[in-house]
C-alpha cells in the first residue's frame, strides 16, 4: 500500500524531501515508524493532516492517501 | 468623508460585483489592529490603508534596522533606528489622510494586550516570535476577536483565520497546543527568509481581512493555507477544534495577565519530578503548598502532612489558593501530578518553584512503611 507524504518547513531538513514509507496501517504506526527512523523528530512539534484534514486521533490510512506533516512557523 | 473623494479613491473596488458602496462603507467603519510592523505587517498595512479601513492600529516596539529593508518595504534608510510603528503610521497617513491611524510604539504585553486589542474588530498577527503569537491567540479567544494569522519560514508561509465567531471556531492552540521548545524552530534571523515571501503572506492576510469585513468570498476560516515560494505549491488544510486545548488558555483576564508567555516559549525543561527524600526535605521547609490533585474520594487518605485537595480537573479555577513560593503536586502514581505541575509551570513561570512527586503517594507510603519496620 502506497501513501503520499508531504513535509513542510524545517521538518524536511529532518525527514528529507522525498520520504517513502509503505505498508503503514494508520497515523500512529506512521509516527512510530518515522520516530524510529528519524530519532531527531522527537525534538519537533508538528501537525498531522490526512487528505487535507487535521487529525488528532489515530486515523486509518488507505491506498493513495496523502499525509502532511506541518511544523509551526514563527517568522514575520 | 466627502463623497467625491470616496468615489474617486475607491472607484476600482467599488465597481466590483458584490463589493459596491456598501462594501466600501463596511471597510471605512472597520477597526483593524496590526501587531508587528515587520515583514508581514508592512504589506498588510499598506493594502489595508489603501483599501480604506477606517481605523488602523499598529503595535510594534521595535526600531527599523538595515537588515529589515529587504522585506519591510514601507521603510527607507532614513527611518533606521526610528520606531517602526511611528514611521509606518506617518507613511500610511500620507498615502491615505482620510483614515484614522493609531500607532502604539510599545511592546504588546499581558498587561496592555486586553486594553489595546479590545478596541478593534479584527486582529492581524504579524509578529515574529512564538511568545507573542500564543499571547495574541489567547487574548483573542478571551476577547472573542477574529485573528488573521500569518507566519513565514525560509521559503514557506502559513495563513489562517482563527477564532471567527462561530461555535466551532478554531484557534492557534488547536493547531499547535503548546509552544515549541527553544531552538526547535528557528526564526527569520536564524533561518533566513526570502524578502518577497512575507510580502505575499502579509498581502494575503490583508486580503482575508477585507473579505471578512465586506463578507465577500470564502475567507480561510478554520483553514490553514501554506504557500511554497519555490514551487508555488499551495496546500490548504481543514482544522478542527480540540476540546482539550481550551484548558491551555488562561480562563480570564486575571489569569492571562499572570501568564508568562516569554518563559512559556523558552522553557526547555519540564517541571522537575522529585523523589521521596527531597519531598520530605521540602515538607519540613514550611513555605510550601502541597496539593493532592486526585479526585476527592480517592484512597488512601493522606493524614501524615498538611495539604490542599485540588483535583486536577479543578486546578485552573484554584490558582489563587497557591500562596507559597513553592508548590508540590501529588497524586496516586505521579502521572496526574506531573500534568498539574506542567499546568502550574505554564501559569507561574519562574515566580514559583513547581514540583511533582515521582511515584506519587503510593511510593511515599511504601517508603514510610519501610522506615517504620
């Protein structure tokens, strides 16, 4: 199963720009996989959106779903 | 205003479908506060003043620096070391003498925020740091003011409309409940920013504001738009209100005034968890509030030392009971007390020493039993 991952802001410096992670059942397992692969991610706060909707609870991922990871920006 | 001037100056937008004289009148009656006259604030201010917003407030305690000029194009080299709010007000007033511009060349703090923000209908956040952003968000929630948020980093920007009067209104804390840790996210001074980017994002903030006032189009209410200047990709996401985040916002003006946002946003350490030995030392020191944050009917009952019973769910209403210079939160296992300590740390900052008893009353009683054997 393939999901698309979009990474914003300074998170792309941690996760790289073209992240491919397959066979992930839900957002919680995605987070676990990411934190395992990129331990530095633990230092960052970010929002998870699935198919352009912010999610705050574990959400099932299906083929071709798009997950976005957005960190806060402070600059002005 | 003289009708001829009105029609001349605003003719190009007044002939727009759905805008008309009615839309222009709404703008002239509107009061908009722009906080931060920097990269985001400058373009927002220029377009809002030009569009005929009747009253514009500008808050900024900073002065113009040479490194500002690549993106803050309201200023010139002659303005260097002068207050941004004052300079901006002077330029805007020249471009549109018919509107009312009020400059506040002072820092927005928890002490003046209510007074200033309350006078305006819509607040634009053009600040450059998390402490101000969380403070402005919380003040807007408490005062029921619509907040037009914008922020930039390097080549990317974010825009959203928060707290628009609506039962499902989303605010900044629904997106990011707690401020990031210090050094987690770099600001423009550290990370850099392409000058035109805040120009685009600040202009979008002005556009959202005009749409909100005139009632045209679909403002980004409860939505976050991100824009990437390198590839022109726009990503819009739907935000959802989160009941838990409401507890993170001070409950009233008094609690707001006591919140230390600077500290909140620079804190790198969690409130310390203390062991039984240190706890016993504190017990004998005197100037301390010990609070049991368990529910009132939970066992075992603590008879061994003086304490106050304030269940975690009622903590926010009872900050005033804490009058000592140190507070230790305790509960059954040390989990809820840590949560309580975090809440207290956010409110009291460095003004009180806040602790949580690791292992809770369970471990404390076990140790006591061992000593008695």
